[in-house]
């Protein structure tokens, strides 16, 4: 999900070194580090409260963010205020350059999955109302889908390998309210697109709420193509925006602007 980034569009500077780029005054743009995770997780919960993961608390979100930063497909970029003794994160973007590759690898990582599961179970135990919501909106529908798939007849596979388009997903984008309208959101999106294009992505997608906390206008001003609006499990409505980066052949999922693995 994406924060409401009502910011004026500015022309970003030319790409600079990966370590840190001064973007004006005391602000610098650089790769996210492990020590940024506490600030990133707090900002995610405060500024991006939509969906299940933020409702599970900072500990869970921090561990989830860490799986992204530790992944070879993970992309994390922050804008920091260097006037503080320890750089203060004023905005960040987090996502993957190959989302299917990321989710597949994390699912096979027993240590990462155990850490996420433990943090999730502790969070649900401390938040029984969230546990009830998960049971109602996610566990039951998931069980129904599994039962339907098991009951469905097996269709023959198409001859020859079929390679899906390489899709990047921008999972979270947030800028502190006091730093908005300064073009920081645009800088973060620009760097993310640069990174995932270098990683071989053909498309990049971002999902946002269509309500008051959403950023539909932001993506439309950037020229991203909107997909269809759809209901989210918690009653909100979301829309996926996408931008083509290379010569990919559209898949059915891309045609309607919905990537099934974006957390919600």
C-alpha cells in the first residue's frame, strides 16, 4: 500500500553514486540499511495503516522489511535528514525488482518464515480483535480457495516453457508529513524505478487505496497506468498502478493491473 504523497512534481537530479546522493540542503538519498529498519517500520505503521501487516505492529513489520532488504531482489531506498547525529529517515521506498523471485525465495527460507510466523502469532495473541479479523477475512477465504483448487479437474500443461513477465512491485512508499510537497516522493520513485530496471524488470507496479489515504492522484500525475478498482479484504478499495519498463509481453494479470502477491 502507498502513502498519500500529495507533492508537487519536480525534476529529479541525475543519478549519482549508490552510497548517498545529496538532494538539496541537509537531505540525502541512499540505500536503506539495517539500522534504518526501526524508523521505516514506525513510518509504515503510522503513514500506511492499510492492510493486515501494519496492524500486526512494529516488530512484525520490521522483520518483514528485513526479508526484503536481505533478498537479492529487494530494493530499499531512504531520504535522510543529515542534520541529526544519526540520519533521520524522512521518507522511504521498499519493494522488489522481481516479486515472484522474492516471494518464492522467502517461502523456501525456513528461518525467515519461522521468524515472521512467530512475530505474527505473538502480534495476534496481543491483538485478539485482529486475530478475529484475520480469521474472517483471510483464513476462511484461503481455505475455500484451497478446497476449490483440490476439487478442480487437472488441466494439461501447455507444451514448452512459458516465462512470465518480470514484474517489480513497489510495496511501500512514505514521506513524513512535514517533508511533503518537496518532491521527495518523486525522487524515491525515480530511484526505485532505476534500480528495478537495472535488475531486469519489465514492469513495475504499486497498489494504493482509492480512499482518503490513497495516492491515486500521485501516480496519475507521474503517468502510471491505472488498473481496475477492486475490494481489499478489510473493506477498503484499492487500485494497482503500473509502468512499463521494457519489452515485455502483457500477461493476463498485467492486463487488469493486478499482481496477486502484493500484500494487503
